[in-house]
């Protein structure tokens, strides 16, 4: 069933929301300055948003030691594509459309860094060598050419109290991750075997 009262034009949006302030309009920058470089160097986690040729969107997490994403120069950065589940949603989408949106996080900091730009998948030997981790060389790297970068305000993190452990919800009603995978995939294996498989995968195929 479709949603009701749907907004279908920018004019309708303008009738609902306030105009952004001059500061909000002008905060996006087109180069990686000292602040954005430092933020990225301290971030161990980034969300990578992509879209395929048919408009289907995807967001995938990437993580590593702080500095695992490297800024090459004023307008380019590189994300190593560490071992994953081989669905290849992110890299396939980039090959199809060459667009990417990034959201960098630093634990405990409520402001996030947004980066939007053009992306490509590279097998440049020098870039692969620069991003060897735990003795493992990534198969590819994601190269991003910057369109805009800006600091995003803390309101979502303040509202969610994400970094405050005392506010975290109890997980009593949430099944163990292995149980969720078992049910979604339709795996006949006992839950203990699924958890053992996951533990082995995390221990031996992290990079």
C-alpha cells in the first residue's frame, strides 16, 4: 500500500521546512583542509553509501585502525576494500555509477564528517601496497574524488544518546546474530555450528 500525503516537489518541501542559514549553506568545502584531514586520520569507521544504475541504494560499513582511510591530496582519498562477504554491493555500484557518499565517525564525538564525490575501484599496485593490513593486501581500493565535505551537526547523536552506554537499550528480545542469519538464510545447521563458523570467519578472514 503506498504512503499517503506524499510530498512530490521541491516547492512543497519549501512549504514545510525552514530555509537553511547562510552558515549551513556555506559550510561545504571542495578540498580536504587541515580539519577534514585530521578528522579522517582519527576515524576508525566510515559508512559508504552508493547507488546502482537502476537507482537502488546501499549503505555499507567500513572499519579499521584510525587512519585506515588515507587522504592522498587536496581532493582525493582512498579506502582499502578489506575482506567481506563477497556480495560486492558497494564496488559493483561504484563500477555502475561512480558515485559515493561517506559518513565518517570518531567514537565519542557527536559531530560526523560527510564526504560526497565521484568514486572508482582501483588495483593500482602502489595503493594496494600502501594499504596492507595484518599482512593482507586488499584486492582493490576505493578511490574518491571530492565534490564536497562538511561537518555534520551533533543533533542526531544527542537525540539518540548513541555514545552513552547507560542509555543503550536492553537486547533481551533480540535474537543472537547467528540465529538471525540462520533464519534468514534457512540454514539447517544447529545454532552452535553457525556461531562456530562465524567465530572462525571473524578470527581468520578479517582482512
